[in-house]
C-alpha cells in the first residue's frame, strides 16, 4: 500500500495506491488510524483511484475510520473509486452514508 499526501486549500488529500487484501490489511488499518488521529475534527479527502482491489476487511476499516471522523466532528470523503470498488460500496450500501464523489474536485467543492 502506497500513500501520497498533499494539501489543497488547507484540506489534506490522501491518495491510496495498492490492493487491500489479507497481506496488506493491517498496513491499511494502521495507515487510516494514523490519518484519523492526525486529522481529528477536520475534513479529509481520500482518493482511491489507485486501489484496484479491496476485501471485506478493507470495507470494515473504511467504516471504522468513517466513524472515528464522525465522532470527532470531522469528515471523511472518498473520491475517484474504480468501477469495481464503486460496485462494492453500492452492493454493501455503504454509499448511502459515506460521502463518495467521482472526482477530487467534486469532493473538495463539497467542503465549501
């Protein structure tokens, strides 16, 4: 799992690249736990166009991170999901409560 962090108008945008599977899910969890701790009470955008595969544990980690942001009055916004990951969020109905946008620009615009 690879991570790139940039800041756009004082909002952190985190770009993830790799696959979330049994061999990488602990790294993925640690990564998102750190993101949640470092950005308490703030909005963040997670760009997932580099994530080609995610297992059910990865979904659980996303849900857990989403809850941490919500508890601390922050926002976790996802964008740039691949078609397979989009389908995963639709089938599990997670797209009904986690904010998901097609592009990074749309995700950032939602914060204004």
